[in-house]
C-alpha cells in the first residue's frame, strides 16, 4: 500500500512539474465594456480581445511620451518586458525594459508606411488580463537568406500592423520591412566627396553643395549620394524658388497631423544635421518641409516645417521650427521650441518665448492668454 501511495505521489509531482513547465504568462487585452470573444488570429487588434505575442515587434508609447519599436520578451503579473529596438545593431541604447502595464500609454499600429500614418490604441480604454496558459502566445523568428548574392542569414521577426502581420529584419544597423527572398543585394557605389559650386542660376534637385544666385526647381535637395542612402547638404545664397506641387498630399496631411517637437534633444542637431541652408529669399508654392535653416524672407503657400527661421516668415497655414528669430506669420498655427520676436496666427505656441504673440490663443511657456501674450524676461 505504501509503495502504491509513493508511486502515486511521484507521478502527481512529475505531472505537476511538467504541466508548469509547459505554461507561461500571457497578456490579453479587451476593450472596456466589450465581452471577450475567442479568435483564431488573436494576435490581431480586436476590441473583443487580442493578445500581445512574445518575440513580436510593436510600436509602444510610454506615459512619459517615449516611443519604442521594441520586441516583447516576456510577461509577469502586471509587467511587460520589451527591448528598446530590434537589436544592438539598430540603436546604441539597446536595452531590455521591465515596465508596469500602467506605464504603457498606447500601441501604435502602422497603417501607411509612406506617410507615417498610425492607428493608435489607447490602453487606458482596455482591461489587461495576465494569465497562466499552456498556449504560449509566441512567434518564432526565421533565419533566411534574403539575397542571391549574399549567403548571410538574416533574422526575420513578426511585426503587428493595422493591416495584419508584417515582418521586419535588420541590415547594417537599420530596420527594414521584409518583402521576400530571392532578390539581389544592392552594393553601393563609392561615395562622391567632391564639393561643387554653381553661380548665377541652377536647378533643383541637383548634385551640388552651393548655389550663389537663383535656385529653381521642384525641391531644394542635394541628391549626389542618395544612392548610398546619404543626404548631402545644400547652401543657397540668393533666392530659392520651389515649385513642389508633387508634395501636395504631404502638405494636406501635415496641415492636420502636426509633428511634435517637444523634445529638447533636437536642439543639438540644428548644425550637425541641417541639409539645407537658404540665405536670402525662400519662395515655395506649397511650403518647405526640410531639415533646413532659413535666413531672410520665407514665403510658403501652406506649411513651413524647418529647423530654424531667422527673419520674416509668412505661411498660408502652419509654421513649425526649433528656433525662430524675427517675425513669423501663419494663417492658422505657429509652433516653435524657442522663439525670439513676434508670432502672429490664430494659435501661437512656444516652449520658450521672448517676445510677443498675437492670436486667438497664445501659449509662451509661462502663461496662456487670448488675443495678446508677451514675455521679455528669462524663463
């Protein structure tokens, strides 16, 4: 009898241990007020319930505004473990974060890669269930030879979008969307390091570094090393005329979805990453959207979204800049990180302002006032 009891207890202990080893924590999200409904594709967004999958890439936004395209590694009760990017080659600050579910503000599902349109899922509207389950909710990576002229194997990882399940891979420190195997790997040509100057009048886009005179074309860009995915700088001393009608949809989209510049770290990029400098007059049929420094007179039909503005700027709809010095007039909205001078629009906002704001609503970082706002002291 004792032998039978011992065997029974040992079998029970073995079964319990085996069962525990085949279970793992999962995270299920259901929109508040909705009943959970099982779905074969439970990794896809659904108000009736969906799971976050391990070893899957997601666009996360934290409550402090930090954004990550990270990989889910694990779950524990009330916590999620994610990476800060695809792998160590992609970002220098690669790390594994252990975050409370309360620290996650939203998931962003890419809807259109061309225009950077996302579908945002606010997690405050969802109930989160951490459960032990035998269904592990995990995607496996694939290691594939992507190119016929490169025998290397690349890790291909699932990525959730608003259209469904996509896949990503990393090459040379950059994350790319996976479109299949069998293609030929692009071998870049040697970089062209020549410095070219043109005087009097020249066209844009072009392959020169400086124009002294009039630049006219569809867009003020130096495309000399575009084939190497490298952006070269262009300096225009005189007058720049852009007939950028091909960017009409971009400007309509930017009129409603404004970029967020509330990040001080970009201040350090004004000189090092500027790709366009215009000293004189900048005339743009629709507007200038560029890593640009404009000094003098800027006239834009719709939007001016640049690094710095110095002088007089007039835009039909919106103006965004890290640094504005002078007079900035927009039909709808002015936005700057640091402004010194005068902002005139229906809505004016500056994180740090020294000067005057005139509009229906004004925010200079110290006070918010209708019609008229000012600050002449140091913030």
